[in-house]
C-alpha cells in the first residue's frame, strides 16, 4: 500500500525554519553552535517533543529524536541530515533531510502505523565546516573517524573553540559520541548540482560519493619592477600559471566523470606595476572511480614535473593536501530506493554525489544510501538555493517508503 | 678642469638617512608625510642649513634648498629627487638623487666655486604613491599637471587625507606649488633594472621614459560547487585566464623594447572547492615608442574581443585605467651628460626609464634629463636594493659636472 507525507506541513516547517537566522535574498545564516543554530535546533525539538519523540544528545552536539519501535532492542533505522548553514546559505541544504525525517515520523503517527524497529531522526553537528573545520564533524566523531579531541580543539576565526561552544550550550555533560548499532542510514538531500533538473528526473539514487584530492601549488620566480626589466630577463611565474591551468583543464576534460577545479589563484605581492614573485593556487580533483582519480593524480604530478623542467627559472612546488577516497553506498539500499520510486511513479537516475555529506562517514559504519531531489539551476550554498514543494514532497515520500521497507511496518 | 665630490661624505649621509625608519634587511619605511618622512626631511634640512642653503617650502610639501648664484634673478638649475620610500623600500631609490644634489652644492662650497645661476636642491613630496595615490604627486602639482585639490583630497588606507597631514606638519600655510622658471632639471637615480650592470656601464644617459598603459580586466562566469557540476556545464573563467595570459605574453614578446606585466590576478570567491565565479586581473603595458605602445594597446583590446567571442559563456570586460604617454628628455642635456662622462672617463649607454619619476612631470615644463647608476641585480623597492659607493660617487660626479656646465662656473 502506498503512503504519502503531508507536503504542506513539510513546506510550512521548511519556511518556519528559514525564519531563524535569515539573510538577504531568502537565505539563512545559522553557523554551527551559534545562537541561531541552537534556535533552529530548539524549534525542531519543540515539534518533536510535541509528538512524543524522545531526545538523546551526545557530547559533540548531535541530536537523535526517537520514534520507538515494537522491538526497542532492534537496531534502529536512522534518517536525518544537518541544520547548520553556510554564512550565506540556503533554506534546503541539510534542512530538507532533517525536516523530511520529522515529516516521515509524524506521518507514521498520523497513520497509526507502528514499525518493528525504532526510528532515529539524526541532526549532525557542523556539516558545513564554515565556522569550524573540518566539515562533517559531528558524524565523523560519532562514527569514530574524526578524533573527538581534534574536533573539540577546532577554533573559529575569533579563536572560540568547539569545546567552548559545546559547553556554553550544555552539551559537554552528554555521553561520548558513538552511533552504536543501526540497521541503516538514509539521508535525503538536494542535489546541489544541475543534473537531475537537466535530465527531467525527480529522484537521484545516490550510489556513492566522488573521491576527492586537494593540492596546493606554488610558482616562485622573482619579483621585479614592471618597467625596467626586459621580458627575457624576468622570472615571471604568471606565464607558467597559464600552462598549469591548461594542464588541469586537460585532466578534467578527458573523461565526463572527472571534475577539476582551480578554486583559488593569486599573484603576490599583487601590485599592478610589479612582476609577481610568486603565484599560489589550489587544485581540487574528483572522480567517482578511485582508480581513475589516481590516474588524474598521476597526470597532475607528472604534468607539474614536466613544467618544472620546461621552466627552470620558476620553482614549482605541488603539495597534496587531502585525499577523501571514493565512497560506495549500499547496493541493496539503492535497489530498494529504486523500487520505492517505481511504486510511487517517480522517475529516477543513478548519481554519484559530488559534494561531501555526513552519509559518507555513516557509510563506513552502517549500510547507507542517499536520495537526491533537484535544486533549481543547480545552485546551492547561496540564498537563491531552491527546491520546489513538489520535489521536496516527492523526496519525503521516498524516505517514508524506505523507512517502512527497512523498519518493518506492523500494520 | 675636472672636479670630484666627496664620495665618503655622500656615502656617510646615505647611511645616516637610512637609520631613519629602518626595516629588516637594510631597508627603509618612510611613507609620505609620516613622522619618519618628516624626520628624514629634518635631517636633510639640518645639513643644508649648516651650509647656509636657504629653505623654501610649498603647500604640497615640496622642499627647495637654494645655493645662491651670482645672478639671483637668473632661472636656477634644479637638481633633486625624493626622500619618501615604499613600505619595505631601499636606501637609494630617490635618496641618492637628493643627497648627491646636496653633495654637489657642498662640493661647490668646499671648492669656493661660484655659479652664475642659482642652484635649487628639490625634494618632491610623495614620489612613491604607496600611501597616497597618485605617485609623483608633489612634482605633478608643482608642474601644473595634477590638480592641487585632487592631491589634497587623496586618502590613505586609514582615511587620512593628504591635506590633514600637510596641515599637521605645517605645510598648509605655504605658497601654492609652482616650479616657476628654471634653466633645467637634472635627476640622478638608481636604474631599478639590470641593464647597466649586465652591460658593464657605470652611467645610463636617460633619453626619456616609457609610455605606460594600465588596464583592469574582469572575467565573469558562474560560481558553482567543485563537485556536482560537470566540466561541460560550468561557466568557469579560469581557462579563459590562461588564454589572456598567453595573449599578454605574446604582446610583450614580439618586440625587445616592449614590457607586459600581469601584476595582480585573483579568483573569486577564492575557495578550494568552489568553481570561481569571477577572475580579476590587471595589465601594465609599456614601450619607449608611443606608436608601438598604441599597437600593443590595439592588440590587447582586439585580442580580448576575440576571446570574448570564443568564450561566449564568460563576460570579459577590459577597462583602460591610466595612460602615461612616452616622455622625451632634452636632447641637448643628454648630449651634455655624455660629454661630462667622457671627460670623467665613465662608460655610458643610452637608456629609457622603465619606472616613473618626478622628472617625467618636470620634462613638461623645463628641459630635463636623468642620470642612472647601476643597482645590484636590478633589485629595487626592496630592502636588498644596493648601489655601490663607487657608482654612487660616479653619479654625483656627473651631476656636479652637469651643474657646472649649466649654471656657469665663475671662479
């Protein structure tokens, strides 16, 4: 039998949450562990406790709202996402996954449906990583991937520690974070890219996450006056920058699944009439296949080596800074998402997530899958971020169907 | 008859001046109209007044120390330069021209030599343009090229106006700046480039200054997440930056006299995992021939137009920001510098100044020439800036010979 969530209630709650920490142009600013972040969590808690969902917290500030199952000892089905936002973030990134989870729990109550397994609605602390690094902090600690002490010591730009803010909000007396046993984790999220919209599909069945490699590259030449020094006597790193840009574009364009980005570039000292002595840049390589990502890595390192030989006057340093391996979600769960969508009459396509998500950490501990819905023009981390009420509802319907599938509807 | 300056006295004064506003690595910081700049000027004034050279000031802070001539009504011979420095400047840029001028005046006193014309040692306010823009401010106002009101209204990064600082130091009650009639202006300066050193010559006879054109270029695409958006759906301005760098290098490399510099580049918003929405850069084009500079200008504008057509997804704006035409110094004066060097046994070469100097403004009002001496490794605007005592002395000897040539030795 097909069940549906209350799309209007879901939308009203999305809009109510968006009134906390508003920024110009329909955006939100609820930075991790700020007063606004806490206010958003308090609003969610007020809705949850009104329906009798008990709250458990942990010492990194993760929240778990439980709808009890017929077998309270059975490993629960976890749903959720995050409520924190970028400084000029949108109303859906993370929030949809949390509020759709609440909507699923409430719909089950409205329908009088019990489940065999308990259901936990999870709210992870600091997914965005804007105020405190690294991102995906709460899920990382709770999954035993990020050391708790490292998370506690992280400081924001004003020198405030995560530990200070946790203590200010009273989380410090809670138990040490650990997700414990669970049946599975299911996270609904906006795509944050243009693919679903372009392909006319409503649901992205996310089979995994791209592997990511980050690099810092520096080109050092010699700073000189733009007037007196002839071109042939200069050690100008800027022409070599052009060759590096071409190299990175080549690596990105030989395979439609590859992503190559030069996100930062700057010439130093940065004066109109000074030949720069140094150029600094970053490179972000991504691929859904780890072997291919390694091929891209090798192409970058070898390409930099060739450029260093070709331009002996310019010192070229390339420093790998981070490697997040390819993530594979649970194939059984992905198959179940597809079946649910079929029953609901929703068009799907398989996808690989380009952005990082808490689900990446969960996948290392429990069977995990993500469900994407389209976002307009692929725009995210931006006040213009938008998912339609129809798509948000469709995503929540799929989440409801998955919860019933996994948690065991008892009638 | 050949006369020589006192090279040891000149060097001692250079080193004494360098003790005011010292920075690490033998450098100096005497920003325009700062307390340090004023202290440097006071030290000079103490030396000048000790020898009886009368001081005249003007309302933009220019200083003129006079050694009277036999005919006080005759248009004077002007020598000089500036005492202000870059934030991490050297000990010679500007300072050599001022202290060599003092050395020439003192040597004439020591030798008991009178001149027909009066001699004015000029110290121009704000040649560097680091704290207040534009550069070459005092000479520009005194030559009627830069509007006085514009100079007074210029603000530093803290919002302090030139007018405020002039008033603080008591210049505001002085006469409106105007150089008045003069026989000629002769400025000794370090080359700030590597050409003299590389060619083994001691004196550069500067026949003029390069024309300069400045541009701001902006490439606007669309900011997106580095993960979810495929390469072919991006509007990434960075690949177009590579084509622009190549274009500017081409323009610079087709003629050995041309200079092309991309001094500033930055990608915005500047985050490792965000495809930049915008790239901003500046271009500095220079050439000693105005017609060739115009050819370079046309090549840049047309090249940008071609790139705009080739990359329709990226908005390319190119905005010309400044044009300083080619400067030609006085040919008679240049010939006299060469004759003086010949008599002194100093090897010369003709040069065109790549850097801007107060002499560029003076050249529009009175016959003007510059004399260059080598600076080590061509390094300037840097604490490592260095001219040897021998070269500094040689330059001052030439200045002395020129002053005697133009002012008419009487005794």
